[in-house]
């Protein structure tokens, strides 16, 4: 009977219905190695805050063409953000050919982001600070920002505890209800399903209501139980505009490696670094949980103070090939090096940039 109920629930989920967290969790043990699913717990509904039209001279004007849009952070050698740059400071190349920038601006833009929080036993000591940091993110939200909260342990315990909303009280209540439990951590699955969910939500919005997309992952970085592998996750990230910011607690992982293999700590760091660099985000490794609130404030600022520029590709073939993107920023006064951080390629035909990293 349990097998029948579980199968029925999976069919319902595939058809687009909501699956009860408790029902899925109760019957998960009956099925061997199921494909991970992102399930939803009942949450209060919240009306969507409309985006207001503001007469802003720096507003980025979007053109209804095959434009490629880039979110670009510019930092100095010490990673500090550089603001106040103009369009003439930027040059964009696609497959080595310079591209004409058709729109440009720097302003705080609305953001849809997901908080993806590791609730496995290894994060037990940090949970209170993780919740506190989550509230820093939430309380820094602007009126048009929306957030999603996902907790995860194993592949059968990846749950939406709060769907996208601008309601800060609902988000804070969801954070207060987080708890740790045993299980083999499935970080890749959690990120994969969260990115899909963020992209699906964006596609459900009107074009004029679409926002910057981001994912903030808090974990120890050691994946023990994922269904999806690195290639599958990378392929998804190359088709998405979601920037990933990582907060990794690696101190408890073993630093001892084999003769030709990396240590668990080095493997975890390499994986988390790749998530950030591939998506134009950033990875942080706090020495202790007390640093989380300040890191949350820094990431919130990073999310909202970026340059947005667009170009219409000179090569307009929709042939499914990967096109390399490189952004160059002029040197500052005194030959100060300005480092752009953005996506480094796109898939032709998708009309969206993909596979971000740091450009030099």
C-alpha cells in the first residue's frame, strides 16, 4: 500500500500538483534511490508586490530582440566593489568579436533569490547563526524583492518551507521553524532543484516583472547522496541566469587526502568554488558562525549593486553552439585594475548568457 501511495504522489508531482512534505517523507523509504523531488510544505499565501515604474535616467531599457543581458560586478584587486562606471568603460566581446552595447545602467534592481540551507546534522552547531544570517538577508529585502526558502538533507528531504514571497514575516517564520536531522547530504540535488524552481518562477512572470535571480547556499560542502552529478548540474547552470553565492563551513571536514586524491575538505571547497565562479557569484568561508550576519549584509549589497548591460549578437545564428563572452573594463586612475565578474558564455538560440566566471 505504501508503494502505491508513493507512486501516486510522484505522478501527481510530475503532473504539476503540490505534494505534501509529510506524505512524501513518510513513504520515501519504500522506494529505492528515487529521483530527487522538490516538495512544498503548506505556506501562507502572499500577494505579489507590483513593480513600480520610476522615471530613472539610469534605467536599463530592454529591447524585445535577441539581446543578451549581462549582470556584471566590478571589483578591485582586493575584491571591493567599484561603482560609478560609465558605458564607455565597458567593452564586450563574443567569440573575440566586439559587440555593440545597446543598454546600460547601474542601479539597485529587484531580485528573486532562494535561500538554500543545509539542515543536516553536520550543521547542528551553526543552525542558530544560519537562521540569524537568513533574517539579515530577508530584512534587507527591498519592497520588490522576493525570496524562497529551501531546507535540505538527503535527496528525499529537499523541501520548500516558504515559496516565493515579498512578505518578510512569512519568511522569518519559516526560518524560525528550521531544524536539523540525520541523513546523507545531497547538495547537488538541492542546488539543481532550487535553480529549476527559481527559473520556473521567473518564466511564469510577465517580461516586465522579471528580476535578477540568485541563490544563496549555506552548507559544509560535503555531498554524500546526490542523484545529479557535476556534469548535469553544470549543464543546467549554463542554461540559467541564476548567480550562486556560497557560505561554506569546511573546518570540520578531514584535511587528509590520498596519494593522488584530494582531501574531503579540498574536494568540498573546489566544488563550492566552481558553483560560484560558473555563475558569476562568490564563495565565502567564514572562520566561525559569528561572521554570518556580516557576510549576509555583504552578499545582500553584492546582489543589488551590479551593472546591467545588453547587446544584440553580431552573429545572429541560432545554431545551438556555445559562444564565449568576455567583458573588458578600462583601468582606473593610476592604472588601478578593475576586474569584471560575469558570465563567460551563452548558448546561441537561448538568447541568455550562460556559464559565468571572472573576466580579466
